[in-house]
């Protein structure tokens, strides 16, 4: 495992990080042992968020007594100063520390959100003060929106930027990445598997490893998953012609209009299970229609409840035409149901 300085910050990080979402599904002891296993494999950067339920608490317990050995990053979704400060104090308690290495404004994907953060009484001024007081070493920003991320890195206020970066969303590599590098920001790659759409870890990490200043943050929920990805960083590897062809076929299959399973669109006021229903087309290809019709039945049966209110579209950072896409997936599911003789109920 190689270590490097994260942008112009003074944080020395492993070239592979640990994303803190999947551990929230695990029992505490299992989560802690996976975290410690990842640390033993050389990973020293752990990224979590106030919004990830007990993820901070598990990380805090796993690394109690070894604070100086790990780099801890977390985030707040609160845009007001009072709320952001409450989140920060909670993160400090949960992570069992008196400082956070990297504290990020979580998912700033709209102009209006950024205005709230910067407004009088907003989160920015309060967290800058917390930084002066030593509770935060560096401030960062995360965004699923490329245009917003491109704008925010120009403010000069942040030490890092975190955005979706994988071989499907390669546009980030063409503009956002070189500009963030030029400005000296640390670059964190969320969604190395494009929200689960990429099911080939080898290609996913071969692609990312080309960018020596990009820190991928895959989530791990097992020792085997840590081994698979961390093992990849123990040897030299590069993309070959076969990999390029496979990446091209993923891109062709998914295009840019696909659901990243970020779940920002939820909950639907009508109870539509948007995220699993949005993934039906890919599930059907990967599993075969016979398996996928039953696998997705519970979600697909909620789709007719959609009244096209548009609430989810406003929340989706990728501006996906969700009701239209749901309808297409529902029609496909109905077609597959008929093909395998198990009509939609
Ligand atoms: S448009 Fe449909 S799926 Fe989206 S929130 Fe409204 S009812 Fe739910
Ligand atoms: S529809 Fe949009 S907001 Fe909802 S999970 Fe998919 S990408 Fe995320």
C-alpha cells in the first residue's frame, strides 16, 4: 500500500480508503473487526457521515486508543450553524476524539443549499470557527453534481472534494479531476462501483489506480471484500485491451441515464420503492428474467402507485426523469413476467 499527501492538506493517507456506509448493516463486533482488519491491511483513511446511523460509533470503537494512527473523515447534512455544530459535537463523541481530520459538507448539489450554508447563521462560518478552535483540521465538500462540485472547488474554502468517480462517470476524469488537482485539493472518489452498477472490482480499481492522487472510498462489509480490493493494491496492474473493451460495454449498456442508488430521492410520498425499481433493467440482465422478476417483485408492484408528482425528480442529484424511467422498467418487468408465465398480480 502506498501512502501520499492528500492535496495541499497535511494528511498522509493510504492510496485506498474505507467508505463507512456498509458497516451500518453489520453487528458492532463484526463491523469493528472488519475495520481493524482493513487497518492491518494498510488502510488508514476512514470516511463516514453523521447520516450513516451508527457508522461513526463503530469506527470510534474500532480505533479507540489509536487515534493518531488513523485519518478520520466525516460529514454533516445540516446547513444551519446550530445544526452543523450539533452534528460536529456528536461526531466527536461517536468517533471518541477531540478533533476530526476532515469535516465535509455532505452532498451540496444545489445552488440553494450552498446559499443556505453561506448565509448569516449558516454552517460555513460556524465550522470555520470550529476549525480555528482545533476541532476540525480540514474542511471538505462532497457533491454528486459535477457542475456544483466544479463551482465549489473554485471557492478556495476547502481542502478536499469528494465526487462520484468511476469508469462510467468518466467525465469527472476529464474536467473535475484535473482542475481539482491544479488547485491542490485532495480528491476523494465516491462510488467506485457506480452505486453497484459495476460488478467487476478488478476493472473498477485498475481504472481508478491510474489516477495517483485520487483516493477511492469503497465500502466494505466483509473481510473477503477487504481482501479482494486491498489485495489489488499489493501488486502492479494496469488496464489492458480486454479491460478497455469491457469498460466500453458497461458504458454502452448503462449510458449516463442510470440510477446510482444514492437514495436521495426517497422516501416517495406514495410509497414507491424507487431505488430497487430503478435498478430492474440491470438486475434483469445480470440475473436473467426468470430470477429477476421474483427478486424485484416487491419493488415493482409499488410502481403503479406513482402519481408523477415530481418530488423525487427534485431530489435526484442526477436529474433523472424518474417516473418515466420507472414506467419503462415496469413495462419491461411486465413483459418478463409474461415470458416466464408469472403475470404481475
Ligand atoms: S413522481 Fe412518483 S415515484 Fe416520484 S415521488 Fe412522486 S409518486 Fe413517488
Ligand atoms: S433515482 Fe436518483 S436520487 Fe434516486 S437513487 Fe437513483 S440516482 Fe439516487
